[in-house]
């Protein structure tokens, strides 16, 4: 990216400030910090005075828009340079390019000057036919065939008058198709009034059955939900659907209206003159053969980008909810990775997450070693004081849950609890380089059980070891731009890790690498140094780690925790640079020690933050410090709870409409929430059934990991689909909202990330056929004013 001028930087800052609801100065300050290498978590928490208190959401939006606008400015400069080199850059054109506020507008303006292969229009110009086109446009009273006869020249490839007129028409069509003002007008009109129309590809009705609800589907492009649009695009990509963009409910009227706008823009009027019909036909071909298709592709691309952004955001929200799920904490856990023929893989981790025992048992078909399996598990539980049993939710999960239930009866003195946990991504981790390094001598299949056990202790610490995309809580994650998806998810993971904070003496390299300012290599250096020299006694000791310099320390120190170290504040989120503020607070307490002040709510709340500000640390930071001292190192995650699946309900065949069950929200999409009720198939609570009140966004009422009570409305065993509701007044058999077949792929996408491949159970959402407002005029109406003239 090129270095941009101060004036340009101000322009970008002003644009972003308006978009995120901030002042120009706040944006300038944040941009400066980002350019210096500061991370969003660091800026949001420790540079509030500098940015005027911009929060992490504003800063993430700022960061994304900054990248887009800088790219656009680079493109603007490249376009200006290209046109200037051609000797065609006028003051008026420069002004238009400078005023362009989107990439689409820039490309519209550049279109006539863009280097392209020789077109029919260029060949016609070379043959000297531009005066013919301009002559007929300027004086339509001329008879086209007679006027064209004077341009016939066999040496130039113009054989007769007909060929001359075809060349002239090609010139006009290209001219209108590259007119930025006209394209902008028609794009805006088509974007607001266009209807996306889907039809099945002939002969693909059976093969494309999952898209059957889209075999004859029409919907407003401006209003279609993102997940439905992505379903249509997937159907087209898989060659089951054909997509078009009709210019309104009455396509022919819309086409005539567009042709009329072209004519009006070109100054063409229908007055019965000799060339009027020829010119009107040129307008018709310009729209139907060129401009409509150009705008269709452009608007489809824009709509896809918007839909992808929404899908990525949904994935990010779900990922964040999973990562910030309640941790069970430092308790010994028995992890069970269920399986039938291959057996149930067993791993025991102690309270620190250290692997202490492994086994493989075969309680299910075909071996049915139930009693032997119970004996083995009982021995492990007693030997290691197991407090929790984590059961993966894949194949044979409910059968294994029943086994765990019998186990609890054998060891009542341990007061052990059993919890079914999501095993999404467990096998991805098992086969990863990180897992191989962590457990070099351990069988790959057992590593999954370790991951299942650890993610119950601390979901965040374990899930960071898995590529975010593999966790599989998104919709259409495989259809969106993978680079954008990876960047967005990495940002979410970074925000989650830094919101919680990391114990530097116990964290893995994978977790440390997500801390503000730490790269994977520096994180690994921390682990190596810790292994060689023992636990860090203070944050300052981190400066001894190779390649961890002052700048990196500034970024990471506040997010790293050292429990029971030499400095009590090192266990808090108070940044070392702000320790002098704490010293002033201690002085105000008559020389108290840090340990005396920590947790002394009465004393801390008696202080006025204004007493302790200075030129570096203002009210926001001092207030944060006082709040942190009340309860240092507080965990923002909720209290740990577990859902209880109904006894005897272990398979989709066990379900009956009307049953009320407890489950765990496994995924939230734009059209509803998927709930694990313990039958290996997630059910869907459609957005319309999430609450008795209107819900615009499902995440307003539920999020991944929530424990919810649901009622079964419909069960389709053959297609493995379950319709659920949170409205206890709903009755089975009532008309329920169902989602088109293409939407059902949203859950299938998530399943691809879930290595157990849990079946899609997505009911269908209502099929909408939104009609655009009728057009006020067709081509003739657009010409009325000129006729009267």
C-alpha cells in the first residue's frame, strides 16, 4: 500500500468517524496506534485516553474500514495515473474520480479508459464509423440507410450500408455501456427494484432435490436474507439452479423503463423521424445485450459480499460464545470420546490439565463389554479423584452417557458429574502438528479424548488449538471468502483470549500466541524459557525471554497473569505502566500494602478517581484500576452449568411431538438456533419460534452454549430433521415456519467442521415472494417529455 498524504488521511478519518459514530480526532489517534503496531485489544483497554474511549467493536470496524478505504485510495491513484498516461485526464474527469465514494463508482468512471481487447466498437471507430453514429444521434431526421451509404468502404471492412449501421450501433452501445452517470443511475434503480429469480436447470430436478424450494423462486434482491442468497448462489455453483435478475415484478415493463432511461440520457426522442426507430433499437440492445448483464454481475457480486460479511459475522458471534463459555475450572476430568466398533477412547487429566491416564474400552456393539468397561472407568475415577466426566457428543454419545450414568452409581463418594460436550474439531486437533508436539507418543485417537476433557475445564484454552473454521459453528462457511473468514475469526479469538487474560505460567504456546502483541514464535520462546528456568515470578521477568522486547512487552503485559508472584498486581489486568497510579492509591490509604487494598471494596469506593489522574493516566484508566482492585483478575465468563438430557431419549426415533426437553444451543444462524437435545441430530428452533415476542436477530435471545427448554413440534426420521420451539404454547401439527432446502446446507456446513459429521436437521423457513413496487413508466413514458418538445 502506498504512503498516503495527510490530506488523504484526514479524508479517510472523517469518513470512518461518521460511520462508527466517533470524532475525527478519535479516529486519527486510533489509526496512528494501529499503524505503530498496537493491537485492538491493547488500544481498547489501555489507550482509552488517547482514543477518547473507543471500544473494541468500534475499533474492529475502524480497522476493517481503514483497510478498505486505503485500498480504494490506492485504486483511485492508479486509475488517475492510467488515464493521465493515456493523455485523456480532464479536470472534469479528475473531479469526478476524486469525488467517487465507492469502488463501484471508481470502476464505472474508469471503464471507458480501461485497457481491453479490441471490441466491435473499436473496430468500427477504426473504420471511420463514429461520425455515422454521431450524425444519426444529432440529426435523427436523416434516413439511416441513405446516410450510411456514404461510409461504405470495402478496404476498411465496411461492405455495405447494413454493415456500416451495425458498426455505428456498436459504437453507441459501448458508449452508453461505459457512461458512469448512466450506469450509476440504472444500478441504483435495479438494486432497489430488481427481483432475483431462480429456476431449476432442466433435467436436474432429482439430483438437485435439496434445492427444490428454489426451483421456481422469486425474491427482492434488496430484501433477501443473506443465508437464502448464499443458498441460491450455492445452487447455481453446483449447477442445479439458474439465476437471473428481473427488473421488477413485470420484467418486460422494467426492461422498457430501463431502455427509456437510456434514451432519455442520450437525448433520444420518439417523434416519428427517420432514425428514431433505429436509435430506439440501439437503446434496447444496449440494455438487453450489455448493460443489464453488466449490472446483474455487479449487483450479484455486491450482494454476495454483503451476504458473506453477514455469514462471517454469524460465525464470529457463535465462535465467541463457544470460546467464552463457562469453564468448569481446575478439576480432574475423565474424557470419553465415544465410538462403537472402534471403542470409546478414554483420557484422564488432572486439575492442571496434565494427562495422567488413558485407555480404550468396548462397552457397545459389537463387543458389548459393559461390565468390564465400568470396572476400568471406576478404577480410573478412584485413582485420580475424577470430579467431572466429559462425554463427546458424536456417534454413540447417548450410549456412552448411559455408561457414565451407571459409573456414577458405582462411585457415589466422589460426587462426580457427567456432562456432554461438543467435540467439534477434536479430530482436527488430534491430527494436527500441535497435538503431535504436545503428545508425541500418544495415539491419534486418544488425543481427541484429551481435548474433550480439557475443553470442559477451560473451553477457551483448548479451542484456541483448533483452526477456528474447523470448529464448525457457522452458516455457509465454505462458500465465503476464506481469507476474510480467517481474518475475522482470528480477530474474534484474539478478542476472547485478551478479554479473559492468560496465566503465563500454565498457558500453552497456542493460547499465548493469541495474546496481544505475541507472535507464535515469541509465544513458543516464553514456553521454552518457562520450561528451562521455572515459573515466571513477575511480569518484568518476561523481558528476559528472547525476542520479547519493550514494545512487545507493552502490548502483552496487561493481558498476562502471574498468580502468587512477587508483585500482587501481576495477577490483575492493571498494566505495569500504571503501577505508579496504584502506588498513589496506596499512599492515600496511609501507606497500605497492595494485598491490603485488593478486595477492600469499602476503601476503594470511598476514593475519588480524580485524585489520581495525571498527564498520562486519565479518568477512564483510573476508574478501571479501582474497579480491578476490587476483584483482580475477574473472569468475564459465566458460571459453569450443565444441561441434563432426558433419560430414555437417546435417538431421533425416541422423540415424539409435544415432548418438552432440555438442550444446549449448538449453533445460531440468521434464521434460528440449533439445539442439541441428545439424540445425535440437532433440532432447529426457527427464529419465529424463539420467543413469544418478535425477534429480529436470534442472538438477541440465545447464543451458542446456552441451556434451553424446548418443545418438539415435528420429527422427520427419514430426513433426520427435528422442528423445535421455545414457545411452550405452540402445539404440534400447527403450521410452522420452514426453511428452503438450500438453507439446510447451513447446518451441513457446520457439520463439515464437526469431525463427527452430525446430520443436518434444519427445517425450512417461509418462502417469500417479495414483489417490487410496479414501475411508473415504460420506455414510452420516459420519452413523453421529449415528444412534447
